[in-house]
C-alpha cells in the first residue's frame, strides 16, 4: 500500500485493486468505530481510500503503511434490492458487446451480486462492482445531455443508478422506480460504500402515460 | 406568513444561502459546500449577534436588496461595497439596524467578489443533511435567491452583539496560494511542478463556487493513462486535460479522475474566494508541516 500525503490533514491510501480498496475501507471504518482513527471523512474510490480531516496524519501514516489487509472485505450488513425493468435504450448494444441476446444479458445482470465500491458523481450515486471483467463495457461515444432519474446504467466495470436526471455517458440498460436519494429520508442514500445490491427484474408495464 | 422573514427585492447575479456546510458526507458523493470566505461569514454573524453556525447570504459581485418584515440587525462583510438603508448610506463591516419594511441595499463590490449579509436570527430555511448551504454542484439546499422570494428568519439571540467593528483583510491584489506538492505530482513532468510554482497564473472568469479556474502555462503530464477516480479534498489543485490548474473550492466534487498536482493550504482559500477574474495568482511551494514528505 502507498500512503500519499494530501495537503496538511489528509492521506490518500492507494492499493492495487478494487477488492483491496473495499477491504481497506471496511478496516478503516472498523478503526473509526472503535475510536482508534479520529477522522472527518473516509472516502473510498476505485483503487484508493482518502482519509480527510485527520488531526495528526503522521501517526496513521506510519501505522497504515505496514497494515496487513484481510484477504476479502467482510460481508455487507444489508442487501438492497432494486426492482428493475430491463428496458434501457442501450440494452441491445450491451448484449451485442457481450455476444449474447438481450434476454440473456438481463439475466446475467440480475443474477449478479453487486457491492457498492464507492459513491460520487452525484449524491447517492453508487459505483457497483460484481460483474466479471469480461462484461466491462465502454462508455457511449456521445454522452446524453439528460439521462432520466432511475436509469440503470453500465460503464467500464461498474453498474450505477442515476439518482436524478443529469447528463451522462453510461450505457442505459434498465429503469427503476426506487428512489435512490431523498434528502428528507433517513438515511438519505439507499446505497453507501459496502452495501450489497441485487437487481430484481420486474415485468415492464408498458410506456407510462 | 410570520413576520420573521426577509423579502428579496433584488436577488443580484448569484446570491446563495450559506453556513458552515455539510462535511462528513463525502463518501455519499455529497460536497461540503458552505461559505467560500468562511472568516467573513463568521464575522458577519458575530456583528449581527448570531451564533457562528447561523446561515448568511453570499452575494457575487453586484450585491442584493432585501426588505425585512420585522426590525433586524444586519451586518455586511467580505467584499467591500456600499450599503444603504432606504437609500441612506449605512455602515459596511458593522452592525446596522434595519426597521421592518425598510430596504437594505448591498451594492456592487468595490473590490473582491463575495459579500456576506448576516441578519439577526439567521436565514432559517430548512436544513438538508444538517446544513442550509446552497450547493451549486449537486443542487442540495435552497435554490439561489430570486427576485420576490421570501426567506424565513430564525429567532434573534437575546442581548446585543459584543463586537461592533472588526478589521478585515483587503481583497488580494495578487493571490498567493501556498501549496504542498502531491498526491499526484509524479503524474507530471518535473518541469510542470516547477512551472506551477514559478510562473504567473491569473484567475479565469470561468471560476465559480466549485473551483477557482486559472489561465497560464499548461502543465504537462508525464503519463497519459487514465487515473481511476479518487477522493478529492478542499484546495486540491486538479489539472484537467487542457493543463491549466483548477483549485477546488467548497462545492467541489467528492471524487475525480484528473490528477491533483498539489493542495492549497486551507488558510489561503478565503482570499481565493475574493480574487476577481484577471487577478494574478502565485502558487508557492511550502514544506508540509507535520509530514516529512511522500
């Protein structure tokens, strides 16, 4: 693990894989919960975990440099089920990229157990991993100016659900009515780093309206 | 409608509600937000007799006009600007009594960018995740002010403010930003780090609450591959593909995929909030206080 100082009160911990980053994140949360890691923000990402707002970064820097990570992240506490209609405008392209039919592509996605690797882009947007590497897909060459809220989408190794309408270049494979982010709800975000996720296919009800 | 309220007569170019922001939610993709010039906002609250976490208004260049529905104490700090009540000159940087129905006008900034208007009782819009700040990146918090809007005010604190005048730093003629290199300085040519800390940059007009954009020599990367998304901090000097550095301010994204060549010391960021487009920017490399370096 590389420990990179970031300004005066933050450390960026870099590991070599997404799995390691998730295991490291779980370990850091454990340390914060037991009181041995006073820090304002713990922000996991693709290959890193950022510790921001450390009162004295030198001590964790020394401790963490020699940290032996558990081989796998611990089991997530909870599973969020996301009902999804596999009706996205890019589903056929994704299926073609995978070399299977549309129906089979939906089944592959729905049979996968996902885990929120990290969040970003927008409040409540989770980067979900779980699909084997052979199912990586490129971003669309031309991003859409408006992706509807509730779109279930793929890019690279990740699946994501747009919590609100926004521009986006991900491949849209389906739609959910589940509200991923509601700041008036506790918790506001259904998905947080470490959450397990399953997509549950529901029958398309036909075009709304 | 209660009379503890404030009618917006003239919203100005961009006036937002700000407090100390909502740190602690970066792992959910929620920016910290909050007043860009924190010390100026804190001073406005002290002058108006408010607790430090009360919400204030942050204006951009051309101020705003407000009509309180009950008599209030206000204070305007940050960018120096003319202040009037019903057209009569009033004090900037000091408590001002505004009677119910009178119009407080916060004029265009003479220098600097952002004025802070604290009103006794604080702006009492509904908090989101513990903060009333408008976050322009993610859209959390109240929308920017519009003409005719009405903002609720909280109950004023008993007793008078204990300060009635306080020194404030002048907006910078030249913005000096102390930086510590990294975490991704190794993604750039050695020349790039030297360029950043030796050449003149200028504040770009494209700057906003998300980032202070600059114009100046492009910084060349030593590697062309894509950096996987990683967590971003306040003050991060991120270098997008065009090579000109962007200093992340309060509404910055929580993760990003462009390498961060250096990080600005947080003490220097309030001055960045007051630097007008065209202001010269000098990045000065300093030694990290506690760490011995990467």
